C-alpha cells in the first residue's frame, strides 16, 4: 500500500493541488478570463473539439517518436565511434559541441526552406534537440565501465564483441537511460518549435499558434495541457522500459 501511495496517489495529489491553485488564482486575483482561463473553461474548450485536439496530439506524437528514435540510432553509432577511436573523438567532439550550441529556434526556418512543408523538418528538429544529450550519455556510460570488469573479461579471453555485449553495454545502460529521459522531454519541445515554424495545419504547436492569434486562450491552454500530458506519458513509458531492461539498476526504496 505504501508503494502505491508513493507511486500513484502522491503524483495525483500533486496534480490536484496544482489545478486547485490555478483555479484559486483565477478566483482571487482580478484576472481577465479571456486572457487567463480557469480549469473549467479549459475543460470546456476540450469538450468542444475533442476529436480535433486529439488528432493534433497524434500528429505531434508521431513527430516526437520518429525524431527521438532517429536520434537514438544515430547517437549510438556516433557514440561507439567516439569511444572506440580517440582520434575520431578529438576530431568530431568540438563539432558536436558547436552543433549543440546553435539555437534550435534559429534553425527551424532553415529546415522548412531546405526540406519544405510537411513532417520532415519537424522530425529533423526533434532529432537535433534530442541528439546531444543522448550522445553524451552513451559516451559517458560506455567510458565508465569499471576497469576490473574489463580485465576480468580479458583474463577469460573473451573477444572484444562479447566484452562489449556482456560487460560494457550493460554497465552503460543506467547512464544511457538518464540521457534518454532528458531527451524525451526535450523532444516534445522540439516538435512544438518546429510546428510554430513549419506552416502546416497539424500538431499542437499549430493549435497554440492559431488559437493564440484568435485570442482563443482556453483552446491554447487545452493544447498546452495536452502537451504536458504527452510529455508525462512518454517519460513514464521510458521509465517503464528502463525498469524492464535494467531492473538491477533501480535505486533502493526510500522509507
């Protein structure tokens, strides 16, 4: 019962308190409801267009997952090259830092210019946002294998590929999942940034841009709430995968 309370009831209680504080602020302070709607108005806005809003949520979800998956695959290849070759690391790591330092908002219009309107620039933007934290976590994890484990594998005359599969990769997974969880939350932000710039009629970012321009703030807040729920769902889905893949790496329960 204690675990259920900590894992489920406490987060639900936190959400309820946040919504209550939101409602109380709209009641106590002289806030124009056309500018800052209360929870009831946001719920009404969702009830008016549930199919439309959920369809736009689906578009954003596809962009997030496609860009995130691409970032994981590309990052894995580059991380392996960086770990196995110091020459490659010295040549390419400054370039990776430079790429990450470029503001992604500045890149979004160029992606539309290069790849046109549609889903491609959105997926690429999600990829760019997710790429660096995933690469860093993979390189850190693969480089932090305990030396005694590697020496034990060598003493048993294990080939390099078996040492990687049995020793280095499992040892790196906790650090890798840290980067993946950071990247997953950033992926939703990247998708919304690209939807602001892409000029297509799809995605929650598009809903926010259009509804804000029409001063339909309740619909804007509804889209923002859906984005938050999407981020939470994807993050905890990744946490569930982490617990299945590396159950031995779970932190001890706190009393």
